[in-house]
C-alpha cells in the first residue's frame, strides 16, 4: 500500500525526524528529507542515511523552515527534480529560545513563530497542491502545549500548532487531506541532557516515578506511521498524547 507514496519530513536529520525517516523507509515510503544547513550533524546524518538506503528513493531538501522563501525555493527545486506528487507531510522542524517570557525579545518572538507556526503553515500551503489525490499531514507537538514548563516558550507555539491541526482538518477536508498531530512527552534525543539541566526538579521527580517516563524516538515514529496510514482513517483533526501516562498524576 505504501509503494509509490512519498513523504516529506521537515527537520529530518536527528531525533524524532530521523526515527520517522528510518521507520517509513522500512515500510516502503519514498522520502524527501528536509534539513536546515549543509554544515552540522543533521546534514551528515542524512547524507549517510541516503547513501545506505537502497529500498526506497531518498531525496534531501535543504530549507530553513523559518524562512518562507526558503520553503518556496525548496519546493521549486523538488518540482524541477521531477517530484510531481507528495502524499504525506510530517511537520517536525522546530526552533525556539529557552528563556522566560519576561526575557523574550522581538527577535525571540520571531524565532519562535517563524518556524513553529508561520513556517509550518507555509509548508502546508506549498505541499498540498502536490497532494492531488488527497493525503495526510502529521504535526509533531510536545507536552509544553499541555503543561507549563519553565523557560519553554515553545510550549505556546506548540499549543497554536495543535489548534492549527484542527483548523487545517476542517479547511482541507474537501480536498481529502487528513490532518492530525502527536504530542510527545519527554523523548530520549540529543536534547535530553540539556532539558535535564534546564528542569532538574522535574527530572528528579520523574526519575523516582514507578513509571518509565522517557520515550524513545522510535515510539513517536510508530505513531506517525499509524497516523499517515489508512489504518487511522477515522482519526481526523486530533492530536494524540504519547507521554507514557506521565501527565495522568497530579
């Protein structure tokens, strides 16, 4: 069922994005993997992945999702490279300062919303014309949308993203495009140590919880795989919470 279907993943070079790419490649999807800049870990990861992957087509697509013109140029290059249709869009790219709201500057606000809201919307605007027979969109959110986390303004942007999921589902329904999201709890990525240092008391509480509390990127990727598949056809305009049950207790 996945043969011939193409997925565009933003922010695909590490963490959840990389896990989604690996999972969907194993399931037979052709991939377009977005990254922000040629230097750094993300680009190197994707180049290795592309070189090693023989089961499906893998294209790399450079663009800063925080810059609308970058997104437009990325799509222009993809069309010139022969991409005529995209079936699924995974919105994973994110950017934000880590500081309290009383410290936020105009530049911080631009960083926060340019990628997480304006850029994601621009991706939808540019990609959906290639969803000629319908498709799916899956947005990656985080628990900051549900809970107040210190020095985490990304949380309010993720709240807006989850609301955007609902609005897009209604607006794009006539075009047979299904929109959902995943709100992930704490995920074991290269950001984990930074967040542990940022929220030491929260991590100490979690460490003493009887529950497993740290998600693996693969677990989020499995949910994304489900949401873009026909198996989840009844789920529309919903953001699924995947946090190992950590938010259930007061």
